[in-house]
């Protein structure tokens, strides 16, 4: 896929070249992100510029050789490529960008595409490209106090270090389906950039971990996972308690968390810790490439 270009014509007979964005395209990508008519950005630990040269950051060029859009897909350990950034100055270039992205992801070993949320201008093209809505992610906000919780006897919860990453990755892959799995690079970035990253050990084994961020005075629980072997034994409660204590000590007044609307185990845990569901939610869109 590297260096390969795709050519498309829309129904209006407009021709687009779609190719990987190189490092020389940095200014064009940044300009599109900042000034394009329509944009979508869902990158937690990176910027779009970090992906210049990646075979799955694709740039659309019109017949006048003007950059008119880009799309970034990021492949995780579950072979799912999440659409993380889109910016288009021309409505007609989104369809060829999606088509070329599917080909690029398959060439890199990906098996499916996914998008969280999606604005009104994205949805018609998603449906046309055979995406389907498979779930919904909801937001909960912490209200008031919560019960003190230490977890099962012998549980050790502490700040994670680089030496814990392999064990944390194993927990993550055991706890989540392919759609939601992190890879090691995500965890490494989170360790460097997150506010609070804790790991829990029980009987000498890594039993779970939690990761939260603090931005502009707001805390967010990014990840809370317990190994299936230890679920429903208080691991998640202890780790959630650690996160809330750390955020409270930092003077945070608002703490949020996201989870799937059908993840009743997580929803019950958050309710016990005084989280309430808000009106904010995002649809999960999915397309198999097999």
C-alpha cells in the first residue's frame, strides 16, 4: 500500500486521487483539520501529524491538485481499524476516502472498520459503505460521595510502571472483545500522559488496571478493567476507588466515564459509586472487511 494512489470519480464526474499523506503533506493536513467545512477528531494520545507517512492516513486530491480531504484509520490489536480523524473541504471526497481506507486497512492486516459517534454529514456515507450501528456508548457523571472500598484481602493496588505493561496488556486482551482492545503502544503512551494509571495484583497475578485523565479541571475514567478470572471479586471497585481518591485530592469537581449501554456489569459498578447517566451518548458504527 505504501506510496500507492487510488483514483475515483464521483457521480458528479469529479475525479479524486487518494494517496497516503507523506510528511511533506503536514501543512495541508493541518489546514484541512483547522479550516475544512467538516471535521471529526477522536485521538486521545496522539495528533494527526504523528501519523504522517502511515499507509492508513489518506489524503484526497482534486483534479486541480488541491488537497480537499483526509481520513485517518488506526489499527488496534484486535485488527479493528478505528476511524480517528476526518476533515473534508469537498463533500464528494468522503466516499472515495472511505473506499480507499478499506483497501489500505486490509493491506495492513485489518479486518474491520469502526467509528464512534459520527456527525450527520458522515452517516449517509457510512450507511452507503455498509457500516451498521452495533452499539452505543453512554457517559456517566460522578455525583457526591462513594463507599470506601478496599477490595478482597491481599489485593495490592499501586501506580503502574513500564515493567507492568505486558501484564496489563494481557488483562486488557482478556477483558475486552476485539473491538475495544488496546495495543501496547496505546498503553505506553497512556502511562506517560495519563493523570493516574494504577494496576492491581492479587496472589501474584495482575488482576486489573485503571487509567484516568485530568484536563481543564475535569477528570475522566478512560479505562477500568479486571481480568475475567477475577471479575465480581471487587477488583474494579478498588481500582475505581483509587481513581476517585486521586482525582478528589487533585481538586477535581467533575468526573466522567464512558461505557457501552449494554454493559450492565460496568453500569452497576458505576451506580454503586454514585455515577449517574447523562444525556450524552455516541453510536458505534462497524463494517466487516472480510
